[in-house]
C-alpha cells in the first residue's frame, strides 16, 4: 500500500513547483501575484510593510494547506469516488 506514496524528494519538488505557480500566477486581469508582493515589500512605512508581508505569508500557507487537503482527499478515494479501505 505504501508503494504508491511519493518520496520525500518528490513531495518537496511538487511543493516548490506548486508554490512558484501560485506565487507567479495571475492576480487580477493584468498582473501576477509576485508583482503585488514585491510592490508591498517596497512600502516605506515599516509597520504597514510588516503587516503586508505577514498577510502574504499567511495567504501562502493557507493556500498551500487547502490545496494539500484537496490532494490528500483525492489520493484517498478510489476512481468511483469512495474512500479506500485501509
């Protein structure tokens, strides 16, 4: 049963690819998420900049967590959509 599980290296590589796709993905019609992030990093007010960066880290974490849960749910279902028997 564990033969189908990805290796740690595969998980890390997939996580990095997924993050880069998210980070460089569309953020509105005409810009990328990374452009907004880099703009927020240039805010002169230190408190505002700190809050903005904190929100970016939180958003990245939540997005990755939600995607991970969805992938985990898919991995534990049979093609008919029923949970695998353990």
